[in-house]
C-alpha cells in the first residue's frame, strides 16, 4: 500500500479551494433565491386585466401597475384608445404584442397593452374604445370599462 505525502502548503491550498467552492455554491444559491423573490414581488406589483374583466371593479395600491390587454385584429385600422381622463391613473406605456410566434399579418390577432400607474388615491372609471382613428361621429365597434379603486 502506498502512502501519499502532502506538504503543509499543499494541504492549505486544498482546504482553501474547498472553502472557496463551498462559498461559491452558497452565493449562487442566495442569488437564485433573490431572483425568485424579485420575480414574485414584480408579479405582485402588476395587476392584469383582460376583456373578460369588462365592468368589474379593480383594487390598486400605490406602487402597483395596472396592465390592460385587449385583443386587436391587425390590418383592419381598428385600435383601442383610452376614452377620457383616466385620473387618478397615468398612462405610462402602451404597445402592441403579437399573440403567437408567426409574423405579423393582416387579420392576425394581436394584443394592445396599456400600462397605467396611480398618481394618487381615488376612483377611476377607465374606459377604452375600439375604433378607427379617422372615423368621426361613428360609435365605437367595442367598448371596455373597469372601475379602478386606488387605495
């Protein structure tokens, strides 16, 4: 049987490497936990609303974002717009989102997304209309409304 002889400096290096590997694993685990916590907080800070929520009352607190997603048919000229003043909410972002992985095409479904944040507490009657921008004195093809209670 052979004996393995290691110097004190070699043993010290091995202990240091083992400690470093253990520390690295703990740091990676903590970063993963922090990322999960951030994602959970982020998901709780966004309140999502879709067409099925038409007519409902939504509670919102300062620091949360209201995300409204409404279906649009591409290429028809129709689009969703906010009707009136959304106070105490403020529109912070609006964009169009494709609903599937295919390229944008006329007649294909898309989503109009509106993100609003509260400026103050109060009650908002938030109304969206689906119409062509160039058609005046024509009633909207669709209307979507929610009451938003900012506490």
